[in-house]
């Protein structure tokens, strides 16, 4: 079999399922609902969703209406698919046709969903993030007053934590208390406040449903590796050329790195067109046969150079791991000054997708 010519993204579905089971244990009775927006954080929403449904998931979340339509087509009827964008203008017929459940974010969306016949819906209430959602005053008024939205059946009341990756931030308790108070005005609805990081803040944040995203896909709570969370995505790319760089010679655009010793470099076929962030230079590293190799110079569009001076004779065609078990996605993110979410969702379409484990 010929070696790969392009970068390869391998998704370990068994590790994904193991992370799901870990989160279920952490949730201690609350439903764990996978968030599969942005094509399951770049890892393939149909494949990821099918595996998680087979392992017990019943409810999933997407962001866009279009994502929900594609996912419903892929997985068929049955599981609940919540759309976090809610019911944008003109979207009600599409939501109904695809059996999608909107998370209503504004009073206008409440009226639009009611005018389309209503039915099951979620309700997003803003408790301090100041992003999507009804204000506390709007939610209180909606709960207290007779209104022409009677066909709307609020099955889930939600909010979203602003600082869940900082366990001791006072916003966490403030938002939890605000949410507890306003959610009590909707006694027939289940409650959901925590996403992945929020689940690890303690049982008082779990309520009846937790929306888990990054921890399913290998990112640790608080934005750093966690032994409880298994790596799911492995991005590798082939060595295209080996070269020797003499002392005083530079590498790459801007001559940003100059050799202080005779250096052997591997030119690897991966760059920011594949999702490897240019901002990772020069802090990033790869792994070749279990040994770390520092990035040399600037990452370019299609190529990245790695220091293999101390590595036993690599060969063109060998695969350099860019993220994976030996290069945790949280560490790759930190090298670029960002978070694991961005690293995963930026992996380019040029990388060949492969799936390992039961599908």
C-alpha cells in the first residue's frame, strides 16, 4: 500500500465513546447531550453522532439550521436535534420539515415559532454571557403573562456559562444562582446550564442535561490535558524532504530562524491550509516515532519544517504527528495562543479523513 500523499486526520471513535462514558459518570444522573455543531468540531458530524447514539446518547445540539438539516438526513428520524440558533426569520418551515427543535433566543422567535404552529422548543436565557438569549426580564415576563405563544411547548430551559474554564471565577456561582431562580418559572421544563467545562464545576451545575463538546473530542476541562479525557483526533503528515542546514543559515519566510548548529530538518507536507495555525511558530512541536521535534521557522501555507537533528534516520514518507496522543490538542492550541476548539475546527478539508473503531 502506498504511503499517504497528504495530511491524514484519524478519528478514534472508540476513544470518543470512552470520553462520552467518562462524562456520563461525571454527570451523575444528568443526561449528557453531545454538541456536534461545526461538523462535530471538524471530526465529522454523521460519523460522530452515529457512534454516540449507539453508545446511549439521545439528544444532540447543532448551531445552524443547515447543520441540523444535514444531520437529520444523515441519521434519520428519532434522536432530538436542538438548533442553538433557534428559529431565525423564515426558518420555521425548514425546522419542521427536518423535525428539528429550535432553542428560541428572542421574543420575536417565540412569536415566529408560535405562528408556525408551535410545538417542542428550548428556551435560551441569558444569565451573564450577553450573547444569545432572552434577558432575565424578558424571560420573567414570558413566564408570568398570558401571551399568544401558547402552542410553544418549552421542554428545555438553557443558559451558558461565561467563565466555566476558570473554576474559581465568581461569575460561575452568580450565573448558576440566576439560572436556578429563572428556571423555576418553567417547572415543566428540564434545565441545562453546563457544557464540558461546567460539568467539572460540581453537581450543582449539572441540572438535568449537560451539553458536552470539547471534552468529547479530546480537549481537557480548563483548556489543558486531563488524564480522564482520551485523545480522539490524530493529524499526521508525510515528510517530503530531508535537508541539512549549516550554522548561520536561515529557514523559511522572514528568515525567522537561524541555525546555531548544523541542523537536520524534515520538510513536512502540512501548513495553515491544512489547519495548522501560523501563530504556532515557533513554539509548536511534532512527534516522529514517539520523539518530539520542534518546529523550525515560520509555518507556511503547505509546508512546515521540524528539527530532526537528534532523531534516528527518518525517511521521506514517514508521518509526523501534528496533534494526537503524543501532541495533545490543548498543547498544540497553547503553542498558537488559542484553544483546542479552534485547532480542531480549523483542520482543513484537504486532510484525508479516516475513522478507527466501531462505526
